[in-house]
């Protein structure tokens, strides 16, 4: 089966060690950055500003 980032983060949180939790936080940050980047690209390509 193919691994997904949310399942990776969830699995690391289940382990519970300090190192695993730190990696889970890093994975969560990566997910947030990906969503933010897609949001910025969509806003730039979305057309004119409606102000």
C-alpha cells in the first residue's frame, strides 16, 4: 500500500517517543506549507482582484 503524509503523522504520534513526535510535527508543517503554496498559486492564477 502507498503511504500518505497524514497516516505517516498519525503513525508517528501513536509511537509516542520524543523523536517520533518531533517528526510528526515536521510532517504536519510540511502539509501546511503544501496547502499554503497551493493557495497562493490558486490566488495568483485565479484572475483579477475584486476590490
